[in-house]
């Protein structure tokens, strides 16, 4: 059977296109299992948790090694400062546009007007929403800035605080540059660690289909597909707004810096699927860093912009917050005029920053904002019931937005490597599923015409493969 030929040849060298296909299959299977056997599906959650834990153990050493090597290879502190300034400027522009689009789409769709009363929240959800309103993501701007600096790099890595790891890595890299040749052995070790961690990431990604199956099956099993009908207007409004943001902001940003958005999305299909299906930025972070570096963005820019973006450039979450405020006011019959919406937008520009890593951070910020403006938190309790579904979309846009940011900053600094991008695109096309199918067809045709084993079997080291029936 030729099935044995395909399995033996391809599985040991799993290409990203095949992994993407397996993720799609896991997604579909998760929906089916969750719908038809919900009790069994809910018990699949540990698979998702195990996969996320495996990813989290990669992030700290990967980020530290990559950023230090990237900065040390360009021993120019002034250049790093310029990158930091440009990054913050870009983040503020894009997140402001996300807020404007969120407010505009909420006023157009009016998701809270005529909301079905049968979808009122449970008492437990109301209680949890009340606790969220009382939770402060951070106390002040001063405290937010203070929290950027770690007291211990070990503690920062243990907590997964990306921004603190970035700050330590920058100082460590600048110190290496100052020491000079004596620090070269340390730099060589970190360069090796960086390569090892990227290979480590590749191995962990083999478990992605299983983790995604567990996440989707548990989500559908717990909520059911009927939740899509009850909350269709809310879910549809958010996803439409996210699509508008991608079209009007991210695609145009790529056009301005003359980078093909289609090629970028094609490169990001695997981490984007991971982000969507797990609703976790951390799940996609290591793979996205690897891809952006191979796509042509320098290490130091990838290592600085992406982790910083997950604190200051959460485009999808920012847009969601704007829509969430309008939705929550609409369902209780409160009309917010333009001036009030502008004031809320300015408040969200501050409250949505510096809170990465807090569980259900978007809902906490939303509840706190509503309480500050004396708007009832009923909307938070309702959104709590579908937070997983909404989080899938906003997390994916967060990921894509941060990857676009690395490209924009690289072009702004005139350090983007077009040759690497072209080579990456070429390799991606050669490794695509369509190319593999065409290759298999040619091999089968060769078998029919000439007999014997399929082509290239001599290069596999598996000379004893059985290709006959039975």
C-alpha cells in the first residue's frame, strides 16, 4: 500500500504545510466530538493544558537568547533607542485606530440593542463579573512603569513576564557589547541556545494537533454550538470589526512599507491557527518569532517588538474593549454621546496597557472601566459566557498585528531582508500541500509507467519499504 510509503517517508520530516493540515483536522474533530459527546469532550481539556505548558517552557529561554544575540550583533545603543521610540509610536497609532474602529462598528451594529432576554447571565457569572470590576489590573502609570523592571530575572522567567525579560536582556546585551571579545564565549553559548530553542519549538509543535483537539472539544462540549445562535449578533459584530481592522489598518500598513500581506499571512497560517484554536498568545509566540526571523526581520527587532507588543499592542483586545463598553451600555438602555465615548476611549488607551499575562485581562479592564463610568456590569457577565469564542478572534488579531509591527519597524529601520523573504516564500510554496499532492501524482504515474518503487525512495534510507498490495 502506498499509504505506508507516505507515512514512513514524510512523518519523520513533518513539513509546516502538513502540520497545518493536521491542525485543521484536529479543529474539525474537536467540533464534532464536542457537539456529539459533550461530557467526553470536556474531559479532553488536559490535552490543551499540557500543550500550553510545553509552549510556556520554551518562551523565556528563547526570548532571552534571541534578543541578546540580536542586540549584541549590532552594538549600537543609539540604534536600539530609535527602534524603541519608533515601536511605541507605531503601537500608539495602531491601538488608537483599533479603538476608533471598535467604537464605530459598535455604533453601526448596535449589538446590545434588542438583546434577547433569554440569554441573561447566571448568578455565578454576575458574581464573577463583580469580582472583576473590583480587580485593578494596575494601580497607576507609575506602578505600571515600575513593574517593567524585574527584581530577579529568575522570577521574571518563572512568571512569564515578557517585558521584564526584555528589559533584562537589553541590559545584558549592552553589557556584552561593552565587555567586547572577552564576552564572546557567552555570546556563542547564547547563539547555540537560540538555535536549540527554535529546534525545541519545532518538536513541541508536533503536539499542536492534540492540544488543539482538546481545546476545541472542551470549548464546544462546555458551551455547545447553540451558544452561537444565542449570541450571534455579538459574536458577528466583533468578528466583523476585527475583519475591518485587518483590512483598513494592517493591510494598508503592509502596503505602505511595500510588504505583501498575502505572503505574510501565508507564512503565519500555522501560528495564527494555534492562536485561534487555543485562544492563547503564548501558544503561538515561539513559532511566530521563528517565522518572522526567517521571513526577513532581524533578530533584535523580532526579539524586542513582539514581546513588547504583547503588552502595548493588543489590537484585537483593544478593539474588543471599545465594543464591550458600547454593548454593556446598550443592553441597560444607557446612551453614550460622542463626547462620553471619546472620554472612555482616552481612558481605555491607558487602562489597556501594561496588563499582559493577567487571566481574562480584557474582561477585567472592561469591568473596571464600566465601574469607573457608573455603567452596570451586566454586559461583562453576559460576555463572560462566550469569552472563549470572542477570545479566539481577538487573540488571532493580536498575533497578526504584532507580526505586522515587526515588519513595519524593520522596514522603517531599513533592515528588512527581502532576499530572506523571497527564499522563505519559495520554500513555503515548495512545501505546500498542493505541491506535495502534485509530487505524489508524478510518483504514482512513474510507478504505473515504469514499475518498481516510487521516485526518490533511494534517498530515504528506507530501502526495504513494501510498495505492493498487502
